[in-house]
């Protein structure tokens, strides 16, 4: 008869069961017993009695061991790959008690212990995560999927830093502290070549900024949000990003990594972009709004505008931003238009003069065209010309003159007599090559050079210059006057490369009172010929043709009429008409 004598053997299954291997009683009330009764079919019978030492209890079963802590919590360590590794790695003395039940699938089980985690799969030996690495793993176990299974055992990288890699991140031990990269931030770090890339090692753990996350690295930062994902900001953009308020500024979070461009680099953000020019290293931004939208429509940094040359600037009623290939100017109710840089500079000097642009600049063989609220202009070789209501063509004589061409002057009548039916007159009484135009401090030459006087765009039949009398009256040095004359001729050639230029001398009498005027006549006509343009001396004509004068230098209408035919003849002669 079977009993409980120590040496009695019984038949159990397919083999013999020794008496000392007989099932042992299991408590109904202890933490171990309660847990066993929940899993008895899985764990099988007890091999021994429950024993307790120092408040920690254990009992072995056919398919595992149950451990119970002094606080009454109990967990099973199953007799599988995890349980085998637990014993191999030193068991409870080395790893502490289990703190949770075994998790994972049958082929990829893992279990958490007080001082380590054991992860097993069918492809290799179980992997241990321990110490500071394990505490860090536990801290982020719920963070967007946690770190996941280890990909290998902890090891020292080529710089001696202890590292352990996981499916969903990496933990680095720096100065005795475990610093993990987790989830999307970890992936961004990996894309940047990890610790051996430009970002380097993490300086601290990721931290929340509102609904966003950021982690600092030796070489930059990685930001994450649900809408943007994770992207890094690295030098040279990092300092510029912080200067503009970082994630809390107008730029917001990065939406992509920095990328190279022809001549520079860029990085996109929620609220704009940063651009770096290779030529000078300058980093400039575009920010969200109509100007950036138009910039992108025009191709952004690879389009006709190229890289930014400045930041947005507010002006009364609008704002603008300069780029390598021009300027975008915005005005509420009008829109954003692209300006040639030189056109913009002229506008910026006096915005009220032209009003806001109403079209983009466009360029043809005649120059850069711009339509404004108040005018149309063409910029040609640095000269800004205005588009008149009446076309300027071969029938047009453009007159640049002082008070000698006031009214229907001898110059007007003579030009018509020479066959120019259309007169475009720019008369400035009291002015000269140097003598200032009334209401300003600049003479005609400086005013044309600075685009304060806008000549008409087109291909006139002739440009006639009649200046010098007021320079004489103001006793301007002849050499300075002729130097300015030469400059004016050069400006006119830029504006009208296909048009003959005629310089008139200074109208005068033959008496001694007009000696200075006759001397200036000789000087300006000689300079004109030196410059390769036609010249007509009118010295002494008042006397020669008995032309009545209204005062010491000006003609009466009758005087103009008497001079006009002679001037027409001279003009036809120099033009070969």
C-alpha cells in the first residue's frame, strides 16, 4: 500500500517519481498560495514547501517559481528561457525579485526584476538590461511605445561610453547617469548618424514643453510634436533659431532637417524657414505670411529670387523683404509684388512719389519695367525712365534745358522746324549743369544721376541739352561745369543708346556784358565735341539776328521767333537731316 515513507516509489506518467519528489502542500492563504491557485494548471504541483527568509518567500513548482516580497506582492518566474537566464545571471541575489509577471509572446518573453530586465527570443541568448540602464528603461516604458526589446547587450562604444541599443531607442551612460533617446527623437538621432554624427551624445533626457518634446544633444536639439514628428536643429542654424525665440518664437518647431542648396543651406519650420548663404555665412529667415507664400510661388531659394538678403521690414502701410534677385513688397489691399532691387531702392527713398507697385517687375531688351500706382517706369543701365502718355519715338525731341526753353521757345520752334513734331520738354528755370533746380540743392546732372529727374522712356529722334547760362551767372568754375556736362552725356547715352545728342551753347549778345556767357558757350560746345556728340554754338545770336530781349538774358516771343529758323537750320545740319 502506498504511503509517505521517504523511500517509497510510485509510478507517475511514463516514469518513476521518488518519494522526495512527491507534490508538496500549497498554502491557501499566503501570497504565493493565492497566486498559485490562479495559475495551478500552468505551474503544476509544488516541488517543495514555501520557505521565507528575511521577509522574502519562495516556492518551486514544476513549471516555475513564485516569489513573494515582504509587502505581499507575488510574481512567477517561469521555467523557460527567462527563468533559465534568471538563474544564470545570479538569480534573486543579483537581480532582485520579479516586479511584474512575464510579458511578451511565447517566442519573445521578457520579465522585469528589481535590478534588471531579462529579454529572450528564439534567435539568441537572453539579453540582460541592468542597473542604471534598467532604471532608465523602466522610466520610459510607457513613453510612446517605450524603448522596446534590447537589440544587444550593453557595451562600450569606440569612445568608451557605455551604450545599449533597443528597438525603439538607445541608452547612453554619461557621468554615471543613463540618458536615453526614445521613439521619434531616437530615430531622428539615428538619421543624423547617432552619437558619432553632428548631434553627438544626448546631454540630458527629453523634456516636455507644453505638448511638445525636446532633447538637447552636444551638437544641437531634437524637437518633436504630434503634427511635425521629430527633427533636429543643429549649427549653424541653432543659434539663429534661438535668437528668434526658438520653438516659442515665430518659427515654431522644425518640420524637416537642414538641407544644402546651391550657394547655401536651409531649414524649414512651422512658421517659416532659415537660410544660410555660403558667401558670407549670414543666416536670415522668412516667416509665414503673404511674402513667404509669394516667395515659395516664385520657386523659393532655387527660383528667380534666390536666397534672402535681409529679414522682413515693416514700413508705413506694408512690409518688404530683400532677396538676392530682388525684393518682395507687400501692401494690404494691393498684394505682394516682386521688384528689381534698383527699382526698390528708388521707391524706398521716396515711397509717396510712385505709390505702391501694382505689378511684378518684368524685363526685356529695353530694361526692367515697373508699374506703380502713380507711374510706369523702366530701369535701363541704372537710369530710371518714365513711360509717358505719348509715345517717345523718332518724331520726338527731348529737351533738357533751363529758362531758355520757357514757353514756345526758340528751341521748341527750331526742333519742330527741323522735323520733330513731338516735343518732350524738361525745363528747369534757374538751373544748370551745376546750378540747382528750384526747390532742391542739386543741379540737373545730379538730379538725373540720382533719378530725381525721370526722363521719358523710348527712342526719341534727338535729345537736346541747353544749360550753362545759370552756371555762368553763379560763377561756377568752367572745369567743374564741363565735367558735369560730360557726366550728363554719359547718362543720356545709357538712357538713349540709339539717339543722337545735341548740346546747345549759351544764348548771348556780342557785347562785353555777355563775355562770360560766350566763354561758357565755347567751353560746353568744345566739351560736347570732345565727348563725340554734336554741338551748336549760339554765342552772339541775340545780336547777330537782332532778337528782342525781355530782360538781360531772356528773349521776347518775337525774339524766340527770330532765332528759331536759324536754330532749325543748324540743328538739321548737325543731324544731317
